[in-house]
């Protein structure tokens, strides 16, 4: 992983114990945008590979989606939060000025 977000399929909830959480945050896939992104990756993977695992996950999406962990590098998360704050300040300044 090189600074981006990853989604790990973790049906037995063991990933956190095998991950360096000093460098990444482990989040649930909660937002509709994250869920759509993850499902899109799985659909593309299935379309290109015919993966039976992807097919099974997609076939049981309501259950399987809760078994993924969003792996978010802390530095990347910080940069995105700073960028969002800066953009909000700029919008506020433009609206009031």
C-alpha cells in the first residue's frame, strides 16, 4: 500500500491483530460512497477474472459488506482532512466576501 485506501475482506475479524495500526486507521465501510466504491471494485474484479469469491461476496452483499475493513493510512487521512478544512474555509470566505 502506498498512501491510498485499501479494503480488506475480514470475515473472521482477525485483520486488526495482524496490522500495524501505528500507520493506519481501521474503519468500517459506512458511507454510501465507500460502499459504492468497494462494490465497484468487486464487480470489476469479478468481470475481469470470474472470481468465485467475488461472485459469492456480491451474491451475499447485505451480509458481506459488513465484513470489510477500510484501511486508511494516517498520513493520507490527515491530508484529506486538512484539504477539506481548507476548502470549507475558502467557501465560507467566498460566501461572506
